C-alpha cells in the first residue's frame, strides 16, 4: 500500500542518515578473470572475460585510465600511429577441448571512422578485425569473431600491424569456449590471469602448476599488501564454494584472508605441503551475488602468508538457466514453480552495452532484474541466449524510449533462431513511463520519469529445440533509438484446449473473438451457464471487453493463457466477483491502462468470491491491480498466476478476507505492493502468501501484512525492490491493529529494501513497522534469508512498540547498513541468527528495545 495523495509523511523517518548512501550492491571490480560457471555435469559453452590491462602488452601498448566506462581497473591504449607495426595486447585463453570459440573484444574508437587491428591466434593470423567508430572515447562497443582453439592454453593477440589503421583502445576480451566437450563443475580460474596487486606476481620457477604459471609474491616484504583477486560470475545469488590450489613449502601452516565482494569471509589456513612443487587444495563456503563477484586472497597484517597460489575452482548456485525456474529460484524451497525458463539478458552474449548495476531511484538499471540489462542502440547490436529447454514462445521484458507527448511509441525488434529469421517482436512504450509525484502522470513535463519497462509476448510458429541460439537484434528496420533488454522467458505454449465436459461454449451463445465489444454478451452467457449449472468455456481468441464481467458462482475457463485473452478498453475490463463459489482458469487478461487511476481504473480480477472459489493459471497485465479480493471471501485458492506491470498492487486481500491462499505465482513490475493483506475496516485472517516469486515492485513492498490475525508469508522468493518499500513488511501503517500472530517464514530476499525518498528513510529487507498502533501480538520470523540487502537486513521502527518479536534462523548475508537495526521500543528474542558482510555494525539498537539472545547466534 502507498498513501493516498496528501498523506505522505515527510516528517517521519525510520532513521535519517547523512552522507553518501552505502549500497551493498556496489559494482565488484571486474579486474581479472570472469567465468560463467556451470552446474556439475553440464556440457555447455563457458565464457571468460579477460581484462586487457591484465594481458601481456608490448610494442607501446600500455595501461591507461583517462577515459570513462571501462571495466576492471583501466583499459589498454598505445595503439597509436607512433606504435604502428609494433603495439600488441596478448591474452591467454584456456580451452577444455579443441573446437570453435567466440572472441568478443570490447573497445572504444572515438576517431569518427572505422579502424582495424589484426587478430592472431596462437601466433597465426586469424584475419583483420574491423572496429566501427563509437560515439566518443568514453563509449564502448564489442565486435565478435569465431576462431579455432587448441585444447589447453591459447594465445589471442590483437596487433597493430603495418596493414592496420589502429588508433583504438581495448577494454576486455570475452572468450566463449567449450562448444564441444564438457567443462569441469564451476570451471577453473588460473591465478596468473587474475588481478594481482601489492607485490603478488606471476612466476613459474616451481613445477606442478596448471595453466602458464602460478602467483608468488606473498612474502614478508609484501605483508599487508599482496593480493590476488579473481572475478566469478554467478547466475544467481546464493551459497557456493571456492577451492584454492596452493603450495606451502615452509614446513608449517600459513594463512591468508578471504575477501568476498570486498568483505572479509575469514582467515584461510593453508597447511604445509611436502615441498614447493607439491600442491594442495582448501575449500571455503561463500555466498555469491548474482552477477560478478570478486574473490580475493589477501596477505593482511594478521596473516602469515608465504605461500604460492595456482588456481581457483568456484562452484556457484545453478541460477536462472535451469528449466522451470525464475532467476535465482531455489527449486523446491523458496519461490514459485513456473512453466518457463528465464534468461538474464546481461548473462547472454552481446555486442551492446551492459548497464552498470545501480539501485538509485529513477535510474533505469534500478528497475532491472539483478540491477543490470543490455542496451542496443546501433543497427546490428544484439543479445543472444542459448535455449536450455525447447520453446515455441517468448516473453521479453524491455524498455523503449517514451514519445515526446508521453503517449508512447511502437517499434519492432528482430529475432533469429540459429541465424534464421523469426517473426519480429512488436514492442511499445505505451504502458511504460510515468512522471511526476505519486500517483504519477503521463506528462513528461512533470519530470522524474520512471516505470521504464514493459513486457511483450509472442509465439515463434515452430518449436525451437534446446541448444538453439536465440538472437534479439536491432536491425535497420527496428526504428526505436534504443532497446533495453532485461530478461527473456521462453516456454512451450501447448495446444489450445477444447470444450471440456460440463461446459457450454461461449461461441454457441453469441460470444465471438475480435474487435467488437462482447461485455454484454459475455455477461449474458455466464448467466445462462450458471442457470444450467454448467461452466462457460471461452475458445481461443481475443475478446474485447469494456467493463466488468460478473461472476456469481460460475466457472469460467479459457483455452490457455497463450490462447484465450480478455482485452480491456481504456481503464476498464476485468472479472468481478459478486459472491458465490466461482472458478477462473486458463486465460489471460490484457488491460489497456496507461496510468494509475484509483477511482476509475478496474482490476484484472476483483470482488467477493464467496466460499471455496479457485483462480488458477491466469496471466494479468496492464490493469490497475491484478487481484483485489474483497470480504467476505473465504477459502479462495489462487495459484499459477502471472501478474505483470500493474499500476497499483499485484494482489490485495482487502478487509474481512479469511482462509485465502495465493501460491505458486509470479508477480513482477507492480506499481505498488506486489502482495498485500490489508485489514481495512476488518481483519484479514488465517491467510497466506506461499511459494511465490516476486520481482521488481517499482513502488512499495514485495509482500506486506497490514494488520489482521493468523496470517503468514511463507517460502517466497522476493527480489529487487525499487523504492519506498521492503522485501517483506509487517506494518501498522494502514488498517486495523493486529489481533493475532503474524508469521514470516522460509523466505529468500535478494537485493531488497530501498530508499523512501519522501522521508529520506532507508528501509530494510525485512521491515517491522509499528506506526499507527503498537504491535502487541507475536510477530514470528523463522528461517528467512536476506542476501545483499540494499540497507539493513532487519529493520524495526518507528515510534510505537514492537512488543513480541520472535526471530529464529534469520540469515543476513551482506547488507548495506546493519544486520539488525532497531529504532523502536519493545522486546525481541533472537536464536540462530547469523549475520555477515554488513557495511555498518551488525547490530544497532536505539529506542529502548530489549534484545534477548538465545543460542546459535553468530556475527553480532
């Protein structure tokens, strides 16, 4: 929920802070080697990113940092006319088997015209590489070549020969290898290719190493400075391991300190090996962010050092390319079981611009899954993904520029499967981009643009097998100035359902698809079916509705979410429960709302659903709200929902709703709380949000409980809250006081919490907010995991008391402020609460709150 106009409390704050905001999602340095890790046993291409400044440079090529936009610690310049015929940058690429590899060089060319270098692979020319002009020296692009690599170590050189025009800068090389054969679980990163500092340096004066050498320099002379930093890309946030291969011929155990994304993960003991030619391995458990992670071994002042490092083998969470899971879903635990496979655009192959991760409100990246995406601005730029499961349909989350009048523009985006053209995707910015102050307008003159993204779906006309390379590309006919691609979901639509037993066909009752308004005919058909004690079947097609379609104890069934669509008109068009036991299933509701209008807009599904109703397998988008369930609904079961890009809440259980469960649903891009229980006038009771996946609520919370009794938020996966909300909140800000226990258990929260810009308040991942009334009843937090919280992991506020908080099994793994932050009176018990990787003190308590410590707490 968000306050109605005029109720914003600018005088209140959870804790006001001064100075720069500390974000736990600060971008990890991309120096060194980046590996796209694989699940054990996976046979798939692996990609490494090699920073040019860590390559072997000769002939005048040299490291520089006098232009912006580079990755790592700098870039390589010196490809100037003075060094023509001499300047070279040589990378070492490891391949697990001989075969074809793809090399993508990231470069800047601010000369105004295309330039060339020559590509040498293992000393032999692989042809001249043309590097088109970029907008300026701070703008980077990527060009790609396919080459043959040997098994093992390969040299890849970009040379300014006498036949080239040179005069470019090089940033990094992405090498995709292993298109034949397999990779080891997690892959192996050679230490000599990592980012070395403080005296750490490559060496080869002892035997038994892998790759081209090992890293020494961890000597007493470099105590306090020597460091080796690997960069590991994880497809999802979560727990994993790193195996460090080392030699220690000193005769006694030595130590280094492990730093994960800049935070200490503890001291690592390296037992003695037989001699300096004998290597051993030690393993540590680590928590990975989604995307790039820096894994550093440092010889700090507290360490004994004096070891050599050979390689690092990471094993990361499986992540978003597993069939049937949303990005980062933990199968069988938190999140929804979904019928599609998700791919992050930035994890694919691209020659476009990968957005720097950012959580700053009004920044485009702040509204992206994982806080990054890919922008295509030039003809020929693309994103490619390799399908891990067969698919005949795609859903794309994207952003186009808005039109000058705020009404949006339309554009196509080209698609290819293994190089063969697919039907163009039809995109629009009509349903994106709002401006000004809450509840926002479509007028660009009001400033503060946000809500940048929308989604489109399309079928391919054929099934693409697993392994197909799906390319989305800006071609000459794709006229938008830019395309920002966030994520891609692919699936099999299945055949359209036919008339089931016990149903009447709407086609036989005068309801036909097409542009004509069928609201009256559809209402009449439902009354007819109800009168006969039958359900109503809507065959495949798109049906235009201009107002509410009433449900009063009747079953409404479509041919499938990809086949039967109810399309609204303007602000209206949706299903409205008027009591009785109804079923709604197997259809999509496609609203036409373009702005939030609480008074006149209609929900996708709203009203009183009596006792024992069922809503399942429904896809809702572009409506005011997805589900708005009113009293006296009891025993409703809603599951398999996809709710996308609503202008207000995704789901709201409103008033005296009882025993209602929303489960196994995916909610993304809502304009207010994604999942809310609002005891407005009377209590929501004994209801649950269970096993849902929530992404990117652009305002307010991932899940919220405002008053009530016996309600729970269980086993949900919630990620990337944008502004004015937490991952999960239990709050007396709205609604009736709490009258019974509220339980929050088994949830995973990733990159949640956000800044409430009206209050300048930094909201935690889990937020217990005693605002309008005391929280006197038990609030139970069991077995929740907070990963990479933007601010504090658990926040308790404000001027009222939290009288009975019970925390057991809370894990806070990285937080931009505290692990636990309290600014309220009251009392809480804490057991098995583990905190690590906080920017500020793990525990910060003010307001007279009593912390009672049980057993099993660590880190605070």
